[in-house]
C-alpha cells in the first residue's frame, strides 16, 4: 500500500455523503435574523454502514445491520442582538 492510498473496509466499502446548507442573514433594526435550510444525504443513498461480523453472530456474517439515514431537511431561524 502506497502513502495516500485508501483501503476499502472489507464489509461496508467506502461511504460518501453529500450535504447542503443555505443560510441567509437579514438586518432587522438592531438585530440580525438568520434563516437556514439544510439537506442531509442529498442523493438519498442507502449505503450500508454496518454489517454483522463473524465474532458477533457467525451465522449472520456479512448480513446488513445498519444503513445510512434517509434524506433529511432541517429549517432553522435565529435572532441575534
């Protein structure tokens, strides 16, 4: 293995995710109001994040134990003085 090479995990492989955040500030008198919209797991991939290992449950070795959370939107507001 060369420096900088990445080894793929033997049971789950590499996991990639795309998240986006939009944030806007508005001045309202002496205060600043901030509005934000965030989207996590934009492509809504269901990548395997965990599988059963041999020591945990030998009869289920390699079976899917957990997948990536689905796409989530978050809306936020904040007022600063």
